[in-house]
C-alpha cells in the first residue's frame, strides 16, 4: 500500500509539472492587475484592447467574447481579431477560477500566438476575478 501511495504521488507530481509546462505564455507576458487598473483609471488604454475570454466582461472597457473553451466563442475571438493589427497591445482575461484550472485562457492565448500577435498579454489573475480584481476595487463595467 505504501508503494502504491508513493507511485500515485510520483505520477501526480509528473502530471503537475506537465501542466505547468503547457502554459503557452511566458512570465513576461503576464500583466499585473494593478498596472491595468492604473492605466484604466488614468485613461491610458487608447491603444490597448482588453478582451474577456470568460463568462463575463467585468473589467471596465473590456470586450465580451465569452468562454473560449467553447469552440463557437474561440471562433468568435478569431473573427474579432482578424482585422486587428498584429502589433496592437492586447490583454485577455478570464478569472473564473485559478489559472491551473481555467479552461478558457489557454485556448485564447494559443489563438493569439497562432495569429501572430506580438504584444499579447494575459492578465495575471492567479486566484480569480473576485479576489484579484473586484476585492481590490479596480474599475469595472457598471
């Protein structure tokens, strides 16, 4: 029984490491929520496209695409981006759940990379939109 437990822990450890290496973004492609909130408050988002790829566009000025784990919403994102400059600064977010469990951010970020966007970012909401944005009173769509 002890060996079975050790084997299960080993397999879970490998799976956890594999999950972490599957993230399509680099650390440098994560945007701090405080930075985005500051830019919104200071009206410095003219050249920034903020896209919600989750269940609701909560962040002020964001475009609502819908959950991109659903193929029709991923296609909606593709169509929305087709005429956008590849140099445009884009930040996507979901916030439905912790990054490690989120079904929406990876398909959306992979699509941005596939389409050749050079200034794509993922809003760093490691816990969820409530904890990492709403509880800090950052700007929202009212």
